[in-house]
C-alpha cells in the first residue's frame, strides 16, 4: 500500500543572526512524513528540533527550502490561507500554554470561538474532554490539575479544529515517567482511532520507543540518521543513535554490575565478553541452544533485556562465550548471518564477526 505523504520538507534551512552571531539552527533538512505515522525526532537540546518542526506550519519561516503540507506549498499561501492551513496542524508543548484564568472547558473552546454556535462549541468541547479522559473536570481551572491532566487539556485544545497532523514538541518533558507513559498511550490511541499523523519531538528515546513507527536523529541542525523504528534499533549506524538507544536499556549500569561477577573477573584467555543485540523472532533461548548444539560454544548470559517494539522483540544480552577459537569464529559467523549484532566488551578486537 503506497502511503500518502502529508508532510514534505525539502532542504529546509534556518539561520538566525543574534548579535552579529550566525546560528545555523537547521541545515538543509529533508523530511517526509506519511499519513498515520508517529514520526519521532530525537536529539539533544539545541539540535534544532523545535526550529525544524516550526517550519512545518511556518511559525518559523525558513531561510531556504520548501514546506509542503497536505498538498499545500506553505510558503505560497497568503495570511488568510495560512491561518486556514494551520487549523489542520495541531500543536502541543512542554509547558502546556494554558490560560490560567479560564476553565478547562474555556481553554479547549478558545480556538473554536467565532467559528461555531454556542451549542456546537459545547458539544465539541464535551466530546474532546471525553476523548482525553477529562470530562469530569470541565469547570476546573488549570491550577487545580496535575501536569498530566494539563497536557490532556493541551491535547484537547489542539484537536479542537479537527487537525490531521499533531506536532508534539517535548510534550512529556515536564512529566514524571508514569504520566509520560500515559500521555504517550493517549497519543497512540488518537493516532489509531482518529488516523492522526503525529510528529513527536523529544530528547528521550524511551518516548520514541514507546509509540513511534519512524525515527530521525537530529544533531547540530541535521538529521544524521533516520528510518523505521525497528530498523534503527536493530542496526544503528551513528554513535549518537547508539547512545540514544542505550538510554532505553540501562546497559551501562548492567555492565558495571556484570564486571564484578566472578565469571567476568576470571575470564579465560579464549573467553569473550560480548553484547548481543537482535530484533525479531530469535530469542535468547534458541540462540544459546544453537551456539552449543551446532558450534560447541557455551554462552553464559549475565544480563538480558528483552523489550517489545511494535510487537517485535528487541533483545540485548551480555554474555560470556567460551569455546575454541575456531568454534568461536564459526559461532560469530552464525550470529552475523542471523542479524545478531555483536559488540566486544572485553577490549579485544572490536567486531568479532
Ligand atoms: N529565535 C531564535 N533566535 C536565535 N537563535 C535561535 C532561535 N531559536 C532557536 N535558536 C537557536 O537555534 C538552535 C536550535 O534551537 P532549537 O530548535 O530550539 O533546538 P532544540 O529544539 O533541538 O532544543 C539553538 O542554538 C538555539 O539557540
Ligand atoms: Mg526544542
């Protein structure tokens, strides 16, 4: 099935000049988002993520390049047309940007003012608050709500104009992990039930991992790596991408603990301490069984982490493999042939395969 392109950024370039200093915030970035995607853009603070996504609805005008959204060349629109197009692109933010002197219902109703009758607005607000699970709090004020509830209001408000695209700029960054997870679940639910296309800006790969089907890694104004979530997790190429993925596994802490274990302290000269990473059906059990049965290599699993990404296992093991060097070499070939990524943790040759 050919998927419809809803956002196409072509060679987007944004340069700021601040007090005579040139900042190249976005450096000739191409980005294609298809309908129904939850497209994660991950990067450290200052990478240019916010500036890039703000060129989608022209909250930021690029100094170069093209922004095509829902078939419109955004830069060719007059002010009135642009206002209309922006209705089709909702946005949520880290700090919610709610009006504190207005009730929840009034905040959600705000974008509808002047477009609909009072009764229509009330019906719409009721259904939006229900959608985000806040129908009981319509008359509360923002100060009475938790952070997670405030973001639910932000989401309801962003959906008031029935947008086809939602841009989420660090929308969970001010929230604790459990609340973050529930907001991400809500976004996923809206994606599935409304067909909403979502661009999710974050500095947390954990958030990308939870709901995105695509991911781009941004650094110094450029997208340095991009692709399907599973493909990127299975075979990251750039070190920054690997670092972001590792934040979701807590591998550093595991490795520190593993290094204290007798099996590692007393490594035989031919033993290998390795990290094995795989995506897909192969689980640790058949892997380890095959290494022994077919290659006479024993695997001592010191740490294992298996997560489910989009319904597919993503496994990370720290193992000691023991065998003759000939058997180990054949085992490495087997692992390589089965798309298991092998990284040496013992300071010996970096890629054994
Ligand atoms: N309005 C602006 N004027 C000048 N510099 C800016 C402006 N907005 C962003 N920048 C600079 O552009 C770079 C990218 O910023 P930003 O897009 O906010 O990154 P991110 O969202 O990834 O943290 C930073 O160096 C930032 O200081
Ligand atoms: Mg930002």
